């Protein structure tokens, strides 16, 4: 290390691994050309190794109370967090630009702020007047909500020591910087060191901190993956660009389950909770619409009914097109091949388009049967019974395979008034009131029940 207390290291931009020399391929994450040169000061290194005043305690001596969690007045947010914010936790919220991250964070901050509790909202991207304009559009008055436009993390920490805040919001972590680090805001060194300093402050003061994070072109959080390892909770706000619905999905949670999803709708007053998402997504479905099937899916632990639409039309080109919106493209190719080979549908000269209504994304294999029925319905130009739901995984031999938590899926369909549910014969030994279970063993048999035989 030089006399100035600086050293040069190479850091992988994908996983955060440090190396004293440049490497073409990272030995940890196996990615090529991800190392970049960084200058680290002794001050920044010391901040990373700083310790909190603590003593070892036996596990049985440590007590927990309900006060360790701060419930949010936003029910869908609470669901994803596992019941509320844990004192001293770091929560990272990421998503595409314009998806609603800042709106959701401002609503959460305003919901917790009152006369007795202060919330500090720190923005490195907007001025205080700009945030005030957004708050006015959302109908937020702002008692107990303090705004700070600052990017210098050392100055921010000084403000945090002066204001006894119940919650701190950083929007966004990529705009923060420490003066002791030569690289600019948003670099690997700055993002990591700023997050570590905020983590130390949050743990020492038992105050939860929200971090807003940018994403790269491929949808991952900007900065090293070590940022996801530092924080306690990682949330993704998802949604199609032209859809009003937003899904808050948890991918990491040290204090709760990662199998929860919150559903919101973007309106003029901000993000509004969707009380009955299944009914909302099916509200515009037509009676006996051709190429339309209803699938009971699971978003985390929540059953959700979605409409899968398909259109099969003769191609005008030599090579037929396959378009998938809301489902995996390779899964669509697999299902088309099975329908052609095992169900006898001549789809080799058909352009096939599949869409999940409402801008949702369905990635689980349980939607295979619904997608196959929608394609067969469009190809034969025959409608599916509007009171029929379908769920099941399709194998390469054309067999229908069992899916997890079938009873919860069927119960959700029965709650919304569906009279029949087409399920795999294997693993369907359940009974659900007010709905008839129609069992099928193969995809050919299922098409004969759902669409009709030719």
C-alpha cells in the first residue's frame, strides 16, 4: 500500500470478488471480462472492518418481542416482508425505471410518519420541491416526513444522528458516494462501501433502512452481487410497461418466507392494493372466448387465477413464428411440439401467439395444460367452457403430471364461481366443495374434454 493509504485492486462487477491483478475470467462466478480496476483507501477498508459494540450471548438468553417488527399500513407490503419491517434491517427494492419504486417508497414512508414518529426520505435524484410535487399528486400531506436531497453519505450519516428517525429511505443507493473513495457514484466500490456503512448504522441504531436500486439491461441489480448479500431483504417490483398492475416479489428474506407476492395497481393516487387479484385479472374475459383458458397459478403461497390467450393462424412465410408474452418461449416450443406429435394437431404451418392477460408472467409448469387448451381452442376455432379451469404439467410423452398444492388452486377457482376444473389424473385425490374435478391422463384426452374431439 502506498504512503497515501491507497491501493489498487480489481473487483468483479458481477459477484464482487477482489483480486490484486486483472483476470479475464472470474474464478467465483465464471463470467468473462467483468473485472475493473478500483482504488481503495485505508479509510474505506477500515469502514468495512468496523465492528459494533457487542457481547456474545447464549441463544436462550436472547428475547424477542412483537416490537421487533414495525407493521406497515400497506397490507400487500406487509405480506411480502413477512409481517412488517424488522428493526435494524436493510431492505433493497429494485425494478425497471419508471415501474413505481419511488412512488411505493414515498407511500410507505408517509404511512409510517406521524406526529410522534419521524421518517427521513433521502433522495439523490430529486430535489425537495420535486418530491413535494410528487407527494401532492399522491395526496400525501407529510406530517412527520422529512425530506433530504443529498448524495454525500458522510453528511447523510450526520443528519441521521441528529434526527431520531423511525425509518430511513435512500433513493437510490447508486447515487450515494463516500468522499474517501476516488471512484464515482454508482461504481462497485462506492455502492458496496455505502451499503456497508448504512448497514452498520442500521444495526447499531435498530432502525430499518429502505434502499432503492437500479437494474441493468438484463434485469439484475446494478453493482456487484455482493450488494444482495449485504442486505437482509431483496424485493423486485415487476410489471409490464403498458399494464397498470405491479407485482412486488421477494427473492431474499432473512426474517420471513420468500414465497410471497404483493399485487398493486397503478392509479392516479399511486400504487393501490388489489384486494381480489384473481377477479381483477378475469374481469374482462369474454364468454366462451376462442383461444382463452383460465389457469389457477401460485404466486408465492397465494393462488391466483389468470387468463391465458392463444392465437393460431396460417403462416404467410415459410417458417412459422412463435411468440410468447408472459410465458417462457422455450416452454411454448415444447408444448407446440407435444401438441403436434402426441395430440395430432397440425401446427407446422401455423403462427402461434400466446399471451397472459393483464401483463402477468407465469413461469411454473402447472400452466402447461391451460396453454395447450388455449392453442387447441384457437386452432380448431372452438370455444372452451367459460366455467372450466385447467391446471397440470405436460410431459414430453403427452402425459399429464401432478402439480403442487392442487387443493388450494382448485379452491380458488371454486371461490370465483368456476364449476369444473380439469386436472391430471395422477395426484388428484382431493375433494373440493362446489366444483367438479375432471381428471385426464394425457393431453389428447384433456383436449377432448376441454375443446371437443374431431
